[in-house]
C-alpha cells in the first residue's frame, strides 16, 4: 500500500490503492507521486477536457447556447470556451435551433468536414424532433434523420443548465470509449454521410432506391377502373397522373424562373 506524502497532505489514506502488480517496484520516496492508469483513461481524459464546440446556431436555442458560453456558466471549466469557427478544428457540433430543409445540406456538409473523433448534440425540441414546427412544410423532424446524434437535450428552449448536463453526458460517452475499438482508427469504418438534396422536397440519397420503388409504381387507375374497384383503393395504389393544367403551370413557373436568372 502506498503511503501519504507530506508534500500532498490532501491525499487521503483511503484514496490510495494497493499496487496491482508486484513487478512494479516504486522507491519509497516516490510512493505518493506515481500514478498507474490505463491508456484509455488518459486518452479519454485529454479528449473530454478539451472538446471544442463548433460555432453554429440556427434559431432561438442558439441564444441559450451563447448564454451557456458566457461568464455566468463558464464553459472554460470544461476546456470548451473557444467555439471554433471552422469544422476542421471542432470535435462537437451543437445543433441548436430549428432545422429547415434548406439548412440540412449545409449541416451535413459541415458534419462531413469535421475530423474524427466528432460528436453531435441535438439541442432543443426542434433539433431533436421538429419541435413546434414538426410537420411544417419547411422543417425536418429531427437532425438525427440525417446525421448520427450522440446526445439529445429536450426543451424549448433548454436552459443553459440543461445544455451543460448534455455536455457532461457527451463527456461520459467519451470516457466509455476504448482506443482499441473507436472507429476513427479503422479504415473500414470511416463514415461519410451523403449530402441530402433539396428539390421540391428534401431527400436523402441513401433512400433513393426506396423513393424510386414507391414513386415508380404504376398508378392502378386503369386496372382498378376496369375491375370496378372503389376510389379509395385507386387512390392508395399510387400517385395520380399530373394533369395537363398542372403541367402547363409548372412550365410557366420554369419559364419565369429562367427569365429571372437571365
Ligand atoms: S426548440 Fe424552441 S427555442 Fe429551440 S429553436 Fe425550437 S422553437 Fe426555438
């Protein structure tokens, strides 16, 4: 058993542990100055103690995030006070605010530009599930549909205390990882998230096959009519043909947009 050093009286006797290996011989004068730990512990401790968040806010939740970084809550105690303006230097993306369809491609592109190890915290009801705007025409119901999220912080908006709790949960996750199994040292596991495309609606390129399968289904109008099927069954069978009137309207809109660009 190691003994307390007069130089470090604050180290209590019960905090000192017996050495696990008889093969480690520690001279008496160094008994209270030698720490034996695992590589994982040091690796994770250094990562969690200097986790730099990305300077990135989308809506009202961002104000709470800014308040968290201000003097009252003092993020500096976690080594997180410097919000980096570049994804290349950041470890943590805090998605704070309403995620619109227009913004999703930019968010995914920024996420892809962050170097591993990287973590994502979804802050607030909007980022976690669409919030009060869920099912809105321009809002996605959660950023986790597009990028992997490590920690969710609920609330509308969450308080700075809630965000700090979420940050501590990220730290806990970091502490549980092992250098032997983390994906960023394994060639086969590097993850690139395809950037979603924004057209008339946003879609994830990973779901192209599914979208094709659904939209390319032949409308069963003719066959249902021939067999005397009811209207509900016909409607459920597939998308309706675009009417000639609607086609003309689309053409007109395209012409106007082209004229505007020219
Ligand atoms: S969760 Fe509430 S506070 Fe946060 S961005 Fe959405 S509406 Fe604003």
